[in-house]
């Protein structure tokens, strides 16, 4: 089961069912240029996010998550470029450092 959420920054939230998809509309009530999106999310993930975020603001949480994912993608591309330029890191070295990582 999934839900449709309509969220406005600082204005609370209202929920309604919509064809078995979770739909989230995000926007801010400020002078900052923003774009409103509709996003479908699995019900289990939506519940976990709502429990995690609570009353702190879903829009800000989603914006930070998107920014984080873009940063991870950019880092992955940079590491791929380094592999092309300098060669891949030997598997044994990766394993040795993996053992040291907490």
C-alpha cells in the first residue's frame, strides 16, 4: 500500500490515496527559486522517511538527499577518471584497507 502526500514548507501536510503510488509534491514559501516535483516512492520507504524526518520538514530532507546523491555520483565519476589516468587500485590493497576501516 502506498500514499500520496502533498507537502508545503511550513504549512503542514495533507494525505490522499492515488492509484497505489506515493506522490510527493515539494515547494518552498520563500523568495528562493524552486521547482515543484511529483515523486513516486515505495510505501515502505515513505514510512521510513516520515518516521526519520518527523516534523523537521520533508522538503529539506529530500533536497539534502538529492544533493548528497549528486555528490556521490560526481565522486564516482572522478574516481573513474583517476582509474583511467593512473590505473585501478590493486584488489589486494583495497582488501587491506577494507580490513582497517571500522
